[in-house]
C-alpha cells in the first residue's frame, strides 16, 4: 500500500513537472521504475517474514505434541506400564467389551460423552447412530485407546483396558474409517505394512474377500504398484476397498466401522457393502453410521444424542417405540422419497 501511495505521489508531482517542462517524460518513467525496484526487496522481506511466522507457529505445535507425555498405557513401550499387571490371556479372544458409566471430553468444560454404558457381545453387530457431534466417533476413539475416559471404565472380558498393553489390545481390532489414509508406498505395504512372509495364497484370499482383486489387477504393477500420497489417484470407493483389505489382513476379532460408507461413490457402493458384510461375518462389530439403511439388520442399535444414550434395541423394537429412531427413520425415508 505504501509503495502504491508513493508511486501515486511521484506521478502527480512528476506529471506536473513534465507538463511545465522542468523534466522529461523519460526521467519520470525512470524514476518510477527505480522506486518500484526500491520497494521490491522490502515487499519480499515482508512475505518471507509471514512465511517464517507460519513456520514458527507450526513448529510450536509440533514440539508441543513431541513434548506431550502419553497418558495411554503401552502406546510407546509395553514395558513402561505403570498399571497393575493383567493376565494377557484375557485378550486372546474377545468375548465381551463394555463401557461402564464412561464420560469423556476433549475440553474440560465441554463434555462429549455423559455416563455412557453399553456392551458389545461376541459375534454380534452393534450399531451407534446419531447426529453429527453426538459423540459416536468419540466412543470408537475410546475403544481404540486413542484417549482415556475422564471417568468410568472400559472392560475387555471384564478387565480394564487401561491395564492391557495398547499394542496387544489393538492387534485384535480393525478400524475402518470414512476417509482411510493410504501411505506413499506399494499396495502390498498399505495392506500388510512391513510383513514380508505373506504367501501368494494369503494375498489372493485377502484381495478376493475384500472385493479388490479386480482393482489390483487394473494397476500397472499389480500389488506392487506405488500409490500417491493419500491414494489421490484412486476413487474414494477404491481407497475404501484397500482399507477393507487391510482390515481382512489383520484377521481381527472386533471390527469398528466409523461411517465407512459415507464418502463412497455409487459405482462401488454395492461392492463395498458386500465386502463389509463378509468382513463382519462371524465377528464382533461396532458400526457407526448416519444412514439408517446400513444398520437396520444390526443385532442392537444404540441411538445417541449430545453424549447421552436415548434408546437401545433392534430395528423392529425401536420402530414400535416410535421414539427418536422412528423419527430419524421416517425423516430419512421421507428425504429419500423427496416428500
């Protein structure tokens, strides 16, 4: 702004001198050019200063994360546990997982979950539905041990998961999110990471089960094709298929689907739904969803709003109650029919 104002003043007074014959037009043009050259490094310095400030702000956040002590037992090193020892055989098979009066908040004065109690039983599919911001994903984050609850307990086969090393605990769980992250690496590495002992038979089994064998065959180097960062060259549905294959490869006992079908394109929706059905078959599953059509066959449906449970039951039971689930179902059906 200062440079523009300066040039404007020069043109005003210089133009007057040109008209009066005191200086030539060439001198005025040269003077303006020199002034622009004078302000250019100042402008560059200002831009570099802004970049430096952004870098310092980013660095501050990075070091804040690096300096933060882990409150979750076993995330860094299972031997660092300060909790009482737990019989590790408790995680050999997931029989039940329960949240008992669990409360949680990201900010102390803003509770996200309020005394939530629910249970997942082996082999059953439990669905959690609710509006955006109701606390659905927070439940998944707590079950995955990404956070500790503010109060209450999360019990695996009757044992508090705080006492179970995170690595051992998570080895039994597969999480499929709405926007899966893919590494800048081969398709193989994105599914199996650092494991090199995978047989061709196992690769074929996983790819077939996840319905992504055809997708892999289309890639220039098959399973060894290097993906761009985030898998941006793939469609949302194709990224989700690779994410499902990653879950199959873990042979998990508990599946958590967090809005896994929210961003998929219509071309691959049926393929993904079929892959998810095969993934959940015979396993304990927790399905978090907006679309009620994806959860109506769940063994148990939990309706949550503003961090509290409103209703629990299966589809038929909740429809007969004509409560929150009934109204949500009617609204989505109405919108789908454009009524």
